C-alpha cells in the first residue's frame, strides 16, 4: 500500500480509502478467532520496535465481564487527574480505530494509517522469521504500544483479549493488575471451572504489582491470591479493602458511595445503569488509587475530582439508551453472567410495562443460558441475526427461544433493521396511547449485534464515525467482535488463499474474524 497520508492535497475520501485498505490488510491476517498460545511473535515485534510498552506505566485488566467499562472508567479518572492516557480495548463497536484511544478519543483515521505504516516493515521481518505470520491482534497490539510511546502517554490502560498468560498484551508489565469478575465462559478454551479460568487470567500479575480484585467465586479468589503471593504482589479485595457502600437510582444513571483504598467518596454520580456498573466503578477507583500510590500513602484522591471524572464516564453499547418513544436500549450482553447482570439492571433501574427484546447471538455461545437469564424481564422477543458467519441463524435461534419464552412471545426477522422496526412497533402497540405506562426495546445478545444496531440508530456525527441513515447504506466491517474471551481457540494453520468475501442479501460482508466482551 502506497503511503499517501502526507501527500499534498490528500483529502478525506482518500484517507477513508487508505484506512479501509489498512483494515483489509489487517483482517487478512490470522484472525482473533484462531489463537496460538505463544508470545514469541509479539515479543519479537516489540523488541524490534524498541519495547515501546516499557515507555509508560501500565494498568492491565483481565476478567470475564466488565473489562471495557472498567478500562473506560480508569482512563477517565486518570485524565481528570491531568494525566495523558492511552487505552487499548477490544472489541470495537463500529470502527477499528476505536480500539486505540489517546486522551479518551479514538486515534484519528490518519494516525491509525500512519502507525500501521510505521510498524509494517518490522511486522514483515517478524512474519519472515516465525513459523506463522503475525495475527491481526498481535499487529494491532503492537500498533497500540507504538502509538502510546510516540504520543507520549503518562499511563496506558490495557485490556487483555483471551485469558491473560498468553494474551499478547502480557508482554507489558502492569504495575496494577485489575481482575474483574470471573465466571465460566468459553469452557473449551479457558477451562470449565472458575479456578481453571482464574489460573489463566492471573498470569497478568507481575512481580511486586498491586492486584485490584473484584468480587470472585471463592475458588477463583484462592487461585488469584496464590499467584499474588508467589510474585510478592499486594492485593486489594472488593468487599474488604474497597467496595460499593451505597447505590441508588438517579436520572440517567445512579448515585453511589464508594469505599476506596484511602478514603470514602460520597455522592458520586455515575451516568450508567446497573449494579454491576457501580461495582466496576469501585474497582476502577481502587485501581487508580493503587496506580497513584494513594492506598499505601493513606491520602485519598480529591473527592471533587473523583465526582467530576465519574460524571463524564461513557460506555457505548452497555445498557445505552439511544432513543426515546419508545425507549431503545443497546446492550452487548453475550454470556449468561452478563445477561443476568443486564436483567437485574432492567428490573432495578427501569420501569417498563412492556419490554421487547431484539436478540441476535453467536452460535458458539451458551445461547440457552442467555435466553433463560433474559426471559423474566422481556415481555416478548424478536429473534434476528447479525451479519457475521458465526451468528446463529435466526430460524434456529427462534426455535430455541420458543422453548424458553413460549411460541406466542417469539417473533422472527432475520434482518436486524426489520427486527428493530418490528420490536418498536410491538412496544408501541402494547401500551395504550395517552397513558404513562412505559414501553421499550432492548437490542442485545452479542457485541456485534449491539454494534450494528448502534450504526443503524445513532446518527450524530459526534458519536459515530460515519453518518449512514439506512440499512442498505451501512457497510459493516467484515469482522466479528465478541471479546477474546468470546473467541474459539483453534490451533490451526493460517488460512491460505484469497477471501471470497461473499455478501449477504443485505449487502454485507459476512466474513467471520474477531471477537470482544464487556461485562
């Protein structure tokens, strides 16, 4: 690819074309859904780049649910404390550059292209020297490390992909290791018990680090504490050293009181819904205290700074209200534990008399577990599918949903836009006009489903990368976003040959590539 980013007269259309070409080149690589448990390739790249991940202190985050939201909170609080931040998270909802953020904003498309061009010669060297070429995630991780060093940042917040020990972000050494709640998910990859999963995730705990550990199943906590002892790490435990003291619903979110490592912070407004988000906030606050040494020094953070920071937190696609009349919520729930948290939040923080779920899931997930968790809070469901190959066909999902909800509560629309329109109509019809009763729609079941719905429904250019107004106009990326903890672990050779990139009837490339998680 010719590097024309800086040529005179370079226009935005040409920039978009170059960005899309970089995306294509990255996605031609070994995808995130196919993993090889080694750090050799990414370590070889970082060494050639001069180990940029050592140029700044790191907060490293793993867990089953809550990683991205917690990362966003940590970043926002650090920025409010006048630190320049870099944040690397996965997946993205709409555009690949969302994964690498500087000072709270995705790096511009121009910078994304520049960073790729800067490191590509070194990637080529690694490709030629290793048994297998570098994967998509290995390359984009290297891009994040390089972008943060070049900025430069005062602190980097890194979210792992799969597990911890063998995740390529683990070539960085976090002075704070954050472990969000662990639950059984992807048993074929990480193990079928919390203890086995915790053993993999605890691999991010490094010598003399501080571990901020959210509430865990006992067997998972024991594994984490054992690892921390082995490497002389200090542990801050939710419910003991820190935690949520109080929470109550508030307009647009909730009001919380947090016990931190060095003090109590009252009247903190968090513009996010759900008890799980309050716990994420407590973990984020403790992580920042640990990062700044507040816990050890016994000096709390400025309470006003804490309040200002949390009031600015956003977490797109996580119980995100994107429309009113009827209310439409987007949520990236994709496993039973996340679905239970979503269901509890809907019951606690909303007052719907009739709530319609638009559900599209990945076929390799615990689909029955997701549906069973959501069933008590949904009046009826519209079953659909997103545009990736890994999506469960709507007809298959509808059959399973009928067994759990009852056939009379299940509708089917294979296209996501049709499903949303149908759900909005059902919600409006269920509530008599002129009444104060509440009707709503929640689009959920997958990060991909939530992201594609956001592309359809959020049209503000300040909130979206592009402003496309119809389903036919939207060109979703030819990838799948379901967290590394949502990916199949397959030890196989990289696929050869050209991708056929066949388009669905709706006009979308349905190639299955990568994943993501959040709660």
